[in-house]
């Protein structure tokens, strides 16, 4: 059992290292997108806005 736990710790460490590498390689635009995707309030607002747009509830730019 102890060997299995040690192996599990190594797997998690590898995944975290890979995640860290991926995060470091993101462009500023990708980081901003990730921040939006992780922000529950921002995603709620975006989803609501898209729904309103689909339902024709948009405001023309010249009236905004």
C-alpha cells in the first residue's frame, strides 16, 4: 500500500509540473481568457449577455 501511495504522489507531482509548464507558456491573451473562464461572475454575465443577444434584446451601438 505504501508503494502505491508514493506512486500516486509522483503522478500528482508530474501533473502539477506539467500544468505549471503549460501555464508559463500561455500568451497574455490566453491568460486573460483563462481568468475569465475561471471567474464565475464573469461567465454568468457573458452567458446572460449571449442569451439576451440571441433573443434580440440588444441595444444598437448608436443608442448605447
